C-alpha cells in the first residue's frame, strides 16, 4: 500500500508536492467519525443544512484565484479553464445546494407523504480530469440529504483536493466532510467499508470493480463512467460549424473529457471539404503549459495515458488511416493536435476511449451505417449529430444519455448529466439525480 501520494506537474514531470496516503486503519477511523457526524447532521432541518453549506462555500470565494492556479499546476489545464472550473465549483455551490434542497422537500401524493431522509455515510470517489467539479457535483447533494461524506480524490490531483477541502471544511461540523488520500487500494478499502452509498465518477473498469465489491452489502451506487462519444455529420450539415465543433470537442481539456468527441462519421459527399476544414481549424491549436499565452491544449496527465494515446494513433496508421495532422513522434508530456481520417471499426481508436487531442474521422455512404457504428459501443454517454431537418430522426436512434443536434451535449441549469449503457447509471443534476442520495419514505398519517 502506498505511504505517500506524490503530485507531479504534468507539463514537465517535476514533483510539486505530496500528501500522506491514508492507512487502512485510518480509513476505518474516518468511517467511524463520519457515522458520528451523520447522526447530528441528519437531525438538522433542510434550511439549516442549506445555510451551513452555502456559508462554507461563500467563505471560499476569496480563494478562487489561488485554487485555480494550483489546479492548473497539478492537472495541466490552462488558467482560464481552471478558473472556470473553480468558479463553477465555489460560486455554483450555493446554486446547486438550493436546487438540491428544493428536490428534497417532502411532498404529498394521493394522501401519502414522501419524505427524503439521510442514508448515512456517502463515499465520493472522483477522477483527475475535472478534479473539483466532478467531486463537488456529488458531494453537495450527498451532504444536503443529511449524509456525512468521505471524499477520495484521484491520486493524480491530491493537492487541489486537499486545498479545496481545507477551505470548505472550516465552515462545516467536525467529521461531516472528510478526505482520504490514496490510489485504487484506498478506494477499494473505502468501497468495502461500512458506508451506505458510493458516488463514483471515473473509468468503466473501476466502475465494474466497485460494483462487484459493493454487491455483498448491497450498497447504493451512483456511477458516472467513461464515454466514446460519436458525432455524425450529414450531407446537409453546416460544414464550417460542424468542423469547429468537431475540433473543439475533440481537443477540449486536451481531449481528457468524458464527453469529448471521440469518433466522427461524415457523409462521403462532403468528406473532403469537412476534413479540410477540420485540419485548418485544428492546426491553429497550440500545445503548452498552463501559464503560456494562447495555449489551448495542455499536457497529458501522465506517461501511461500519453503512451496509450500514441499507441492508438499508431494502431490506426498501421491499419490504414491517413494522418492529416500531427504524427506519432510527439514531444514528452504532450500530444500535438492530431487529425486522423479513414478510421475503421477494427481500430482501437474507434473501439476505446482514447482521451487525447485527436480528431478521428470516417466516411459513410449510408446513414444507417453511421448510426450502427455510432451505437456499436458499450459506452453511451453523449452523441452528436450535425445536419438539416433529418438530423432529428437520426438523433432519435442514437443510444446515449445526452444527445446534441447541431450543438454539444448537456444542458445548463439543473438537468441530468447522464449516461446510457455502460457509461453508467445514476447521475448528477436534476431533482431525480439529487434524490439518489436520500432514502425516500412513504408515510401515511
Ligand atoms: P479511474 O477509474 O482510474 O479513477 C477514478 C477514481 O477511482 C480515482 O480516485 C481512483 O483512485 C479511484 N479508484 C481506482 N480504482 C479503484 C477501485 N478499484 N475501487 C475504488 N476506487 C478506485 O478514472 P480516472 O482516470 O481518474 O478518470 C478518467 C475516467 O473518468 C474516464 O473514463 C472518463 O471518461 C471518466 N469520467 C466520467 C465522467 C462522467 O461524468 N461520466 C466525468 C469525468 C470523467
């Protein structure tokens, strides 16, 4: 079991800090403390819980800049994107909290009262690509439902998690929100401990492991897993708009985004023009560290992930792809903006989540082929179609939790962030999403 969690600057590999990893004994103690904290917290009124959370988040507002800088240094995204994530987390926290409380108020249906009560202790296990946002989306509803929370952030981003936690916890009752550090081993111990619900955001493989370990004690699960999002570009699409979206969505967060566009199916009659537009736009992207002017593709989180992306590109080339931009000779820490054409179904880049700044294009002659290939995946997070009026009919046939027609996926406000198929079950956002962290009770008085 690791003793320390070391944090490295992904743009140069330098060690930037470390935190002690939580031992198995300390995880057990953390769970005991969480149970004690939950007993008092669940007895408070919803309004009381709401004001406590809102005050804790308001007190963090002055730290936005420092947190954003730390997030950039540790995770690699540029300062504009980090600032937006930190602001969304801290300034958006009170907004999410008030929506959660509205969803948890008791209501009466046909003479029965529905009450939303605490479950006990919630474990929130989060990834590194949006290290604050992904955790926060689950921590807030879990707390407001009256649970105490044990948060296990990714071992890639322990410092930003610790810094955020240190600020927020000062406004909360002792033991209500606790942090444990470590890798998959600490995660597994937490999953198997005496907790009541697990809110997990991360990869499909980890999701399966968590589900199997949670089964014997029937723990509740909220699973937000990976994606391999398709995009279909129909012959009557606005080619410039589709190309702009394709590049932006493939390159966002250096491609390390669950809803990034991973594979594109374009009508063969417009394919030349689309590919050209994509290459022109993609060539304008710049790789570099978080504090370099004009950078819009940061480093890849670690060498394992860097090697995997290069392997996917190599495999595609060996199996007949045309490389329209970029090459396999990428600098250490970065992947240059890459565009691949003639992707086929036997390529890893089509079958797996690549999680890198690569636009992958394939031509189709029949829209039904494009729909079949889009759906030929265990994933089903997002899917996008660009085209004229028929785009809506195509959208109806796509197997995904979030669909975009001539735009990206995911709504603003309090709508679900939701996957279909093996991209997960359970979700965050929306009254239904918030209520997953509560036990509904039907009371007839
Ligand atoms: P990961 O699954 O490797 O790790 C996620 C978290 O789980 C980390 O904290 C890790 O330490 C922990 N963990 C690892 N093994 C564990 C185990 N056996 N038991 C318990 N915990 C364990 O994922 P990652 O590389 O950090 O994140 C990238 C993945 O997350 C991608 O697949 C991405 O698509 C997905 N993701 C999904 C969403 C969504 O909303 N659906 C959002 C962001 C990221």
